[in-house]
């Protein structure tokens, strides 16, 4: 009935929302996992497989039969003492990768999992730490700044019990209880405030003013000849003359990405629109009008020699007549 009354795109959206909602109210899927150790002389090889024994939410949310298929078809037939034939030995080396940087979505997910904050506070929290330059957003990733590291270190040293994630999660539950009328707010405050007041008093006595050393650049102030430094303002980084207040010269700061402009050979820099959308332009603007929404690559197109840009895990040639693409090299 619904399918016939909606266009294909709207029906697919409706179907996705319906499946997600229904799946969220269902039990988790259950698997039977089997692990096997194979002895080969002095070496031990391990393998594991899993078999789904209860579909749970996957009965409505997962249409891919491969996800439901058993991955222990071979392992399930093995018995203790079986001798296996070596068909092929693949020599591969794997390196442990560091944890990925948080994105806004993964940070919200982590807050949810640890019981910190509420849906109404997630967005303001992320907005605040970015506005105060504790983190910066590059592409989709969030990176901690030097200021953020210093503030975090100070908070851990002087307010360790308060910034503890378990304390924060418990306080959230207490505040929910206050909202439900189960706990008197004065009781919560009286239990919490003395420790906070003591920590603030101690920090006020011991904590010195923290100054972050300015990052010197190779940009020369045209008024006094000094090397300009990077400062933080309400709208992010900017260049300022270290001779302030004698010299009050300032300039916009644009971060270089290490790629030359394909039009004039200048530096390609990161810029933002008035709405905050990132794009890439030339440091010689407005004389050079180069602009790209996708990050230019230092790799030239092997087919036509034109410049290429990054798009997902691909490199695309920007020469429309060429159309060459290749996989993005792993960093």
C-alpha cells in the first residue's frame, strides 16, 4: 500500500526509517563463535568463525544474506586431531593502527555509550570546544590543539574527580532524578559543591597563568619587517605582528596544504566560506582565481599531466576530457 503511493526514492527512505525504528526495539542478534588452534611444528596458527543462532534485529534491518550466512562452515567440520593440508602460505605483515580521530558523529556515539550528556547537550558541547579552539575540525576529523591539551592537563590535575567520566555520568543520572522529582536538588548541590569549591580554591592558589608560545611564520610584516605570528581570535587563527602595540598589523591566516597552485604555482591554502564550508584556494588571490571544493593532490595525472583532487579514497583528474581516476595512496 505504502510502496504504491510513494515515489521510489521516498519509499526507500521510508523503508530505511521503518527498519531502523523496528530494529531498535528488537533483541540483539546472537552468534555461536568457534576458535581453532592449528599446530604446525613449533608454530601455532589460529582461526575463528561464527554462526548466527538468533537473528534478532537482523531479521528486519539486514537484507544482505552474506551477513547472515555462517562463517564457520569449514571450522564447524574440524575435529581435534584432524590433519590439514597446506594449500598456500600467504606472507603478510600487519601493523597495529592507532585509534582513529573522533569525528562529530563518533564523539556523540562515545558520549552516549559512556552516559555523558544528553541529546540536547551534544551539539552545544561540540560547538563550545571548537569555538574555544580546544579542538579543530579538518575534513571530518577533530584534532586536539595545543590549547586543548594544556586545558585538559590542568583539568585532570586540579579537577580530576570532577572531570572523571564516571562522576559525570552519575551526575547526569542524579540530575535526571531531580527532574523526575525523586531527588531534592539541594541535596545534590550540597554533596557536590564543597568538593568543587575546595578544588577551585586550590587551583586559584597554585595555578599560574598559562601562556602558549606564538607560532612564528615566514610571513613578513610589511610595516615593521618582523616575522608575523599566529594568534587565536573569536573566528579562529589570524596573523599578527609581534610588535604589538607599536605595530598593530594583522592578516588573515590560511593554512598551507603543501601543494602548488596549478594555475600560478603559488601555495594552495585552506579557506572557508561565510557559512564555514571549507574550500581550497590560492595564496595569491585575488590575482589568482584558483578554487576547488575538493583537496588538490600533489600527484599529477599520469595520463594528461593535469592536477588531481582527493575525493573519498580516490584521486580524480580535473581535466574533464581525461577522466582518469586511481586509488588514493595509503599514508
